[in-house]
């Protein structure tokens, strides 16, 4: 590292003089105490010569160590190490010189004792300077908002340090709250730990704080809801730091502090990821993500990129969405990047050509139509995209190392076109695993908070319009998870899943949509009313993650269940008529979901130009 050529005058003059003075004080104290404060002129002269030589030697050694040339920030820990080494070298040289001269000019103990005293003085002076500098860098109490931080862990330490090093900062920490009783009466960067969550109302009153900041990056939604309730009831504002999944470099600073979002209140889960197993199948591999422009697909791309694949291919039919996900990962991205693939899964020839030329090794299939009410009206579109499109990708991917089909909880005991189509894709994926012997699996999870077209999107639009918020039924419930958490579990599930399985992500307890609406209304800037309509066709009152015959087994990860999926021969779906009347298509899809694996033929009514014609399809 090159030294700073703009060395401040303090470093050039004052610091060497300070260290020389420390040596002088140390040697004088060592010699005077050795002779019980009685020195004759000869010993005084020897001491003066030793102080001069030692000061010069220390200054020269420090110069060679860049202590006085700007390499280290004054009073930093790096400088402390360099100063300690300089003192050690100087003391060793002084001791060797003293022992080699007869008679010895100084007592043999003086270099050691003097060096110890000198080092203590040097470090003390630097500590005083550091404390003074840190105090000057603290936010101005006259303008900054006094805050309490909940959480004295790693995130809390980083946030405190960030707050206390910004003299123009908005927040001044006046106390830390933590439920660990062992931390009571401790100080974190000079800020005292005052109590636990039950003490928040009293501590707000005692300290004058008006804001509580949750400084726990991996806090779950239940903790956030509880702390927010306590804080708001006590009349203070409540803010949070982002979840670990939102933090790109996993370091927290004061700029990350934000207001609570509905995703914090509903979706945060503590997830332990086995990074080694994930890296084992992603690092250095050619990875393809279909539907890369969608909510799940784009987050998959962002998280997969962290594992350094040899190539990340992003496929979607929406050019604007592709560019958006590109820009989310690289602000200088351009659409001529070969990582971007513009294609439609309905174009079988194009899909086959992509697999033939780009040779992906791992495939995440996230492309699908997902809006339940629309698919109820246009089930033929679900056939063409969700079923035939998936079959096209499965057939083109027959030789890949790992294939992950993104499914939904609506595939468990389905009653809607969306659920039927996704259940059929699970079974087609299981058939491909059986036919090829490869690792072809599905991952099933519930509603993703913040995804495009989710209930939160509709609620936010209704709030922006001034209300009312519309809920289909006061008792309707759904499972919720944030996009980051869902994708993190998808990637983990793909590492441990076996061919032919559906891996079900555990999403906590189902949440009443009415409660979601109520909490969002509370966060709204204006009063919002809530109205109830009725369940729409294809909607369940309560979703389930498992079908009636599926068993919840979690052999490898506490948040990932493994269920077996009966294969479905692709021949049974090729004869679906996507142009038939909607009720007829829906009936056919329901029949395909129900029909078991057997050797008896299945008959699907033909809804084309020849009414009543039945096509017999052999089953495997």
C-alpha cells in the first residue's frame, strides 16, 4: 500500500514527539525507581543519552514501519499493532546495546520496564484521542432523534457504529434493548444495554426516545409484530433494518433503517441455508431460469448469481421484464448480453434450439400463468403455457443434471384451473424423472408477498386510490412468505430433493387476509375502510400445502417437506383441446389430476369438430 503523500502535520511532528516523550517518561521512571530516586550526575548523563538514542531509534523504526508516514490512521487498531511492533524492536535494540557495553549505562531491567511504560503511555494517548474523535463524530443531540435499538447482536453493533460515526445523522442511540439477561448493564460502543422487550414503555419514558429500531436482521414476523405492538401502544415510532435476504453484502448501516412494511409483519422467517450443498450444484454450472422476468424468476436470478455459476441464462417472453432483472443485477447491463434469452415456451422449436446450443446443466422452470380468476375464464391459456409449455421444457431438458419445477400450494387437492394445471406439471415432472433417471423435482409453496399481481399489489393500489380495500371473505386464509425467503428455500430444496418428489416449503401458520388488510390499513397514511365481497370461482376458503393422500415428512431440512408425486404420461395431455369451451377444459384438467397411475386406458372427450369422439390414451 502506498503511503499517503498528504501526511497531516500532526503525523509529521506531534506524533513522533509524543512517542519520544513516552519513551523519555518510561526510561526515567524505570531508572529512577531502580535507584530509589537517587541518581548521581554520571547516571543522569547516561540516562539522558539513552533517552535521546531510544527516541531517535524509535522514530527511525516507526518511519520504516510507516507509522509516521500516513499508512495507518492515527489511533486505529492497525496503527496500534504497528506502534507495538516498533516499541518491541526499539526495546530489543536498546537491551542488546545496554548489555554489550561495559560498564552498562542502564540497569538491565530499564529497557524492558521503560518500554512497557512507554507503550502504555502511547496507547493511552491514542485512546484519549480516539474517544475524543468518536465523541465529536456523534450526532448532534440538539437535532438528532433519540432512539432505542432492540438487539445487541452483530447487526446491532454495526448499526450503532454507523449511527455514532455520523455527526449529521438523524438518529442518536440512547440505549440498547435485548432479551438476553447476561447483557444487562453492559455497554455497546458506549451505549448502555437497559433491559428487555417488557421494559420498552418504561425505557421510552426514561430516556426520552421517540423511536425504537429493530436491529435484528434475521428477526421473524412474530417478533416484529409483537415489538411493533408494544412500541406503538407506548406512543413511539417503530422502524426496522432489512432482512438478511435483502442486504446485498449482509452489512447493516444507518441508511438501511426504514419503516415497517407488511412483508415484515407477515413474511419474515428464520431460514438456515446449507451453502456448501447449494454451491455444489450451482457453482461453475450453466444455469437456465425460465420466466426470469417474473417475481420469482428474477429473484432466483439474483440469488443464483451469488453462487458464481459458469453461466446464468435468463429466459422470458417479456423483453422489458428481462431488461429490468438485468438492471437489478448490473446497472450497466444491455440487452445484447447473451445471458438474456427472448423466447416463448409455446414455441417448441425455439426451446429445443436453446437447449441444444446453450446446453444448460441446471434448470429452474418458473415460467407460468398464475392469475387464478383469469385462468378460470381462459383455461385454454393455462393448457398452452402451464402444461404444454412445461412439457416442452421437460422434453428439451431430458439430459440436464437437475430440473426444478416451481409449483404452488394450489396444486394440493386442486379446485381451480391454476391448481389443476400446476398439479399436472408436478406429475409430468415426476414422469420425466422416472423416464430419464435424472433429478427432476417440483417445489411447492404458497403466496409470495410483494410478487406482481399478489393480494398486496391490489391492496396497495386500493390504498393509493383512497380505499376501500376489498377482501373476498372475512375468514379466508392464505400462507405467506417473502420473495427472498421463498427463493432461498427453493434453492435449498433443489439441493436436497430427489427425482420425482414435490418439495413443500413450510410457510408458518396461515394468515387471515382480513388481518393483512387491517395491518395494511394501519400503515396507510389516511383512514381506509375494508369491504367484503365473496369468494371467486376456483378459490378456496383455506389453502393447504398437502393433498389428502400426502404425508408431511421432513428428513433433511426442518422447513422442507418431501412428498411423492404419481407420474403422469405426457401422452394424456397432448390431446387436450385448448379451444374447447372453458367448462369442458376445466373438467378435463380435473380428470387428469385425479386419474391414478395404472395400466388401464384413459379416455378424454374430444371437443373439436367431431363431437362425442373419444380418444383412447394408453397409460404407463
